[in-house]
């Protein structure tokens, strides 16, 4: 989960948004982190590069828990 937090914070920093100290499986990408479509696109690229998994391959990913299910 620590590496995923680093990826999330890199995206937030790149967009000039505040970083977060913690994420959990219930953290919502849009509502809690403020991700927009560009952020989600960057997240997809970074997760695929790090874990060799397309997190949106099977549909929409809404939470950190959705992501962890795909990369585990």
C-alpha cells in the first residue's frame, strides 16, 4: 500500500493538489482524492508501468481497494 500511496501523491503533486498522508481500501479516487479524468489516466499509466496491470481493463475503478484487488 505504501508504493500505491507514493504513486497517488506523485499524481497529486503533478497536478498542484495537496498530497495525502494515508489511503485505505475505501478511499474513493474522485471523492476523497479529487482525481479527474487526467489524473485517472496518469494513474493507469503509472500502475501499468509499476505492476504490469491495466486497472481499467475490466471496467471502472472507483477506490483504492479496487486497485489493490487488481494488482495483488
